[in-house]
């Protein structure tokens, strides 16, 4: 089984990266959050991997840290959640925020992921509630709701969703309040 791999980043697209490991180009599916953290093409990269076997072939899913890999494997252990849906869930928020949403029994926050309906979100919560840990989950969930509203506001102002999420992720944790976080995000977007 492949647990991790290192090599030179040779390509990346919206859903995967290609890593040259000892002359072998490996296609690694990952999410946009991880793709945004990768070095420029030609740079060295390390992925922690999950090898998924399908009837028609093998797929490699990669993450930049072991914690994210572990959470991905928890998600795909839930009936009805495949690797692509699990990647989509990991796209909507950081792991601590997803854990808080699960602990606080908030399927509405999980349904923001592409391919995750209400029943699947409820199944994720039921299966994983005892397996995840979240500190101050109520406050974290409240921040998630606020940030989701901010992303929607930025989208309505004409920014692309992924650009809005990236800008919001750069807003410091110390900046609190809807207006202050929006102002900071707009400042970040204006500085590009």
C-alpha cells in the first residue's frame, strides 16, 4: 500500500497534481485547498496518500498532512461517501471546523459540499460523531456560518467562489465580527 510519496511537481489542474517520483509520473487527486498550497511546477512536494481500488482501475488521493489523510479515510468509511465526495467535504472547511460541525450535529454545514445531500450529511454525523474531537465546537460552528455568509456576499459582489474562500482564509483569527472580516477580505482581494 502507498502511504506517502515525494517528488517533483510536474503538473496540476483543478482536481489533481502529477508528481514525478523516481521517473514515474503519478496522478494524485486532491482538493483545491491543497492545490493552492503546492509549490510552483518543478518544486519538491510530499503527499500522504490513500490508494482507492475501483473496478476499472486504481486512483491515488493525496494530502499535504497526515491529519487530513486520516479525516479523509474516516469520511470514506461512511456508507455512501466515496472519495470524490470526501474531497468535496474537505474543500468546504478546515478539519477542526468540520469536526465541530459534526459534534454540533449540523448537517446543513456539510451539505455545502458538492455531492453531499442531507441524508448523507446526517449519516456522516451519526457515524463520525464519536470518532472526531472538537474544542469549542459551538464557537467554531458560529464562525463557519459567518464565513459561509461572507463567501456568499463576496460571490454576489462578483468574485469567484474559490477566490473568495482563499481571501477569507487569509483573514486573521483575531479579526472578529461580520463587518470587520468582510472589510479585511475585501482589502486582501483589492491588494491583488
